[in-house]
C-alpha cells in the first residue's frame, strides 16, 4: 500500500515543469535559428543604389528594410518563445515579454517607431541574449533533474516506511509477544534513523547550485521555492520526513510502554 504524501505531489509538479522547460528551451533554439537566418542591415547611408535588369539605377530605402527586419524578429519571438513565457497573450505587451526573456536593451532595440535598426551589432546582441537565455534554461533543467532525483530517492524510503506502518497497524500490540514487540521497536528505530538521514540529505541538496557551461547558475533552494510556492510548504521532503519521524517516535514510545509492562 502506498500512502500519498507531499513528496508524491512534488514529483508530479517537477515532471510537469520539466516538460514545460523542455518546450521552452526548444522554442528558444527555434528563435535563435530564425534570427541567425536573417541578414542584418547596414544603415551608414539612408539609400543604396541598385541596378535593375534594364540597367536603370534605383535606390533601396534602408529604413524600410531595417524596420522589416526588426518586425520579423518580433514576429519570430511571438511565434516561438512568447507562448512558453506567458500563459495568456493579453497578460503583457510583446515588448515587455521580450524584455523579460532577453533583456530590456534588446526590447528597446527591436521596438517599432524608434531609431533602432537591425544592424550587425543588434543581431549579435540578440544572438548573445538568446544564448544566455538558453543557458539559463539548461541550468534550470539541470536543477529540475537534480530535484527529481532527490524526490525519487526520498519517495522510495518514504514508501517503504509508510507501507510498513500500515501493515504493522493491522496487528494490535496486545497480540504481540515480547520478542515481536522488541523487533517492532528496533524496526521503528531504523525507520527514524532513515528519516533523519533523509533530512540531512535533503538539506545538502538544497545547498547546491546547478550551472551550465559556467555561464548560468540556479540555486536549488530557489528552484524549490518556485516549484512549491502553491504547496502548503515549500519543503515537501523535509516536512514529510520530519512528520514521519515523529509518527515513528510516537509508535516507538507506545511499543516501549508495552515492553516495560511485559518485563
């Protein structure tokens, strides 16, 4: 028998977040590829001569061309990254989302109605900001992977302990002889020690930081706070292990009382 605990809920939460991060990371990669395929526009002069097939000289309006490039970048962002950044497109303006994902300077550079242009410098800035964002998501995914491993390890021990408690509870203490009571007391002590180990191991995990290529770092404790912000506690493993240790301690005291009366 498996007893549902906060740890089981936490595992479901992390699994769901990992799926979202994977999709988000893929969207950033798509955006990066689309930006890489766009040619930047030189804006040293407002116009550029061009020969037509008939040999006539015409000019290209560079301001129209660069505005079009910036618009293409905004549209690409809206189609790739934005759906994974906001749940509702009406929640915030597009440029605000760009600022949140890639930085305010990028949002300003790409804003319509400004003197900005999709120059080689702007393209490099967008490419660099996108690479940084991808690194952040990679680091976050590594933190989620560590969180998942920590939760799975905790769940394994918690399931063993809760299953044993459920089975033991089916037999009243009055039906047990002295040796059976002593064995139960010792088993409860082992379970309490395992709970204490879980507390130490979990605290150690929360002190770690996930990094990706040395350019992005995510503290595990911060990740936990984000993941479980809607839970009754931000520390499902610590809360569950502590509560389970207390339950085992209460049971152990009761068993010890019975042992004392049997002596």
